[in-house]
C-alpha cells in the first residue's frame, strides 16, 4: 500500500506539473490584503495612470540637462520650447540601473531594471508597467497597451520574463480601441474566454484530488494555488463582460499610418494622438510606447544622415549637430503630447495631473553604448515638479527608486522594485 500511494502521489504531481507547463501558469494571486489599492477613497477621485515612452538611441545629456540643479535652473537647449511645462516636469540626471550593461541589449532592462541584457542569456523579470497592470489593470477594457514606433520589440515583460510584442500601427490600435467588432466576432471572443474558464475548472478539480495526498505544508501551497485559479477566473469573467460591452465613441477619424518608416517624429506624433484618446476614454491606464529608432534619414530639414548612424557620432561635430535636430524634434513632440493631456479636463483636474509620464532610454551615451547616466524626465502624475534632481554622474543613483515612487503613487505599497533602495530622494507627491 505505501508503494502504491507513493506512486499515485508522484503521478498526480506530474499531472499538475504538466498542466502548469501547458500554459496554466498563474503566478502570485491578487490577495485580499491588497484590496485597499482598488477601493475606498482613492477610487472616488480620477484614476491614476502611467505612460512610459522609451527611446532606443538615448538623448544627448549635454543638450537635455541644465547646468544648474534644483528649481532655479535655466532651460537647456532641448527644454527651451517646453518652458511652459517646467512646473509639470522633473529632470533626473546621474541615475541608472545598477548592474545593467550590454549597450543596445539593455533595452530589455529599461522597465525591469534586471541585468538580463548584459550577457544576452539571463532571464528577465516583470517590467514596471506590467507589474502595475497586474494589480490595477482590471478596471479597464485593456489592462495595458504595449506599443512601438516600428516592429514588435518592446521593454514590457511578463512575470515569467517573456517580452510582450508591441503594436506599431496607430490605425490598428485605433480599431482595437474604438471600432466595435461584429456580433459574430464578439461571440467568438466570448466563447474563447469561456473555454479558458473551463480549463481552469479542470485544473481546480485535479488540484483538489491531489490535495488528499499532501501534508499540511503542501496543502497551504495548494490553497494559494486555488486562490490563483479563482482570481484568474474572475479576470476571465471580467474579460467576457468587456467583450459584450460596446467600445467608446470618439469624434475623430481613424488615423492613416505613415508609410515612411524613417519618419520617426511623425510616427511618434501619430501614435501619441491615439495614446491620448486611450487615456481620455479610460480604455487603459498603463501604456508603454517604445521609440526604437530608425536606421534611415529622418525627414527633417538639416538632417542628411541616418538616425542610428548619427547616434553613434564619435563626437563628430557635423553628426552631433544633425543628431541634436532630430532629438530636439522628439522632445518637442513629447512636449506637445504633455500639453494635450494638460488641456484635457478630468473631474476638475487635468489628464496630465493624473498620469505619470516617464521619458527614458537604456542608453546614456549611444555612441559608446554606455548604459550609465540614463536620460530621465518625469512629467505629471501629481508630483511636485519644476526641478532638476542631479545625482553623481560618476557613481550613479539607482533609478529603480523612481519606480518605487511611481508604484506608491499608484496606491501600491511596495517598498522595493528590482535593485531599489527606497523611494526617489527629492521627489514628493503634490
């Protein structure tokens, strides 16, 4: 009998492993102790949101950052057109992700702060946007949106370290957000969701049978597994409800995609327009938009060489001048996006007040593939802005501390994220 029992136990355990390996990997559940992040006084006001705009080729720090630190700084070359937004922005220099290197490969670490790109082999961890979406994304039709200017690469990663492919077509994104599916397609979506729920039922029944063979410690772990199953079922049920609801209507036509892949700033502006609509209609609250960079010539007067080549300037003056033209236009477009959010009223405040906008890159110096001294600008989100937080450029401050501050602003009480040591020194909530 003991031999038979041991055989049955291993057999059932193996079945459970196969189920998890077949795609039913549930991760850490949303526990009741986290309820305060979803209800109560915080939900009575406008929702809080997060948008990360990430650059694959960095920004010239000498043109981005002012010479002075603190609040009384003169605007830099790139910031002169954004002087009206000074009180809505915080500049952070001298920061980076501890242990992260690898040049371009560190794109995978922009929002995870995990040194996965250093060797090209290490497993990545969850990105900041997906961590937020895990606990707060259930309130909207789309828990998060992952976008790019070109291609499917993104800095957004799941808990299992898998990259989430990006959408790079503004027109397809618009359709997904605002054009209702046919009744037949909506039924197909609902059916797929129901099938997912039936799979959860099978896993739950197998796990309950297995529990009869386990000791107290394993039963506790299995109970946590049950909780994950129940929470996933709730998310699937919510998805089924969204599939039946009509999408919001917006009084703008569907955008026409830009055919020139080198029109980097035009692509940025067009996608930013759709991002604003997604935020304004509360279709999602967590968005990542990766501007990976164009290898060709950006169609801007005064630019004659490819963007990627310009970013690897080697201190060549002619290349630096052309690169500054491209990067200045990127910052101007970003500033116009901020102005659009600031002009959008939301229950007596502005959409910018309720949305934390992060602009950053994995490269502090693209020419030397240096991942230190990352360009970092934070706007909106209800923080006390109008300052330049200047940290040591030789001994960088841990940028993951900013991520903890952003999590706390969202209502999540995390004390750490990746290699953080606390919240960001000098950044306060308004």
